[in-house]
């Protein structure tokens, strides 16, 4: 059996997945709150369907992030606070975050 991912990278990925889940939940709330009444039944139906699809996609994204975090959980280890900054700097995900 392979040893698994590096614990520091697993922890960094788990943190980003948690942030993604929170962001997708907030975005879902925002999408559902943006529902407007058009006054036209056909247009309203299209708009409602579209917003439902977007909300469903955001919900699925959050659920997938939770599932991936659960997969990574056995490989995540706590690191002393002094090493936290180094893990963030050495994390390739952090380097790509500014794109």
C-alpha cells in the first residue's frame, strides 16, 4: 500500500477544501437570494430553472469538497505553530492562488 500524501500538503489541501465548501455555500445563498420576479411566466420559469441549476452545482461542489476532505483526513497531522508559515509558503497550492 502506498504511504499516502505528505501530511503538510494534505493539511494545506484540506484547509483549501474547507474554504471552498464555505465559499460555495455562501455563493449558493447569494444565488438563491438574487431571485427576481420578472412578471412573465415563461421568462420566470427559465430564470428559476437556471438559478436552481447554479445552486445545485454550487451545492455539489461543496459536497465534493467535504468528501475529499474526508479522504485526506487520515493523512493530516497537526503541526506546531512555528512550522505553519513554512508549510504555507512551501505549498504549491498557495503559489498558484494568485492566478
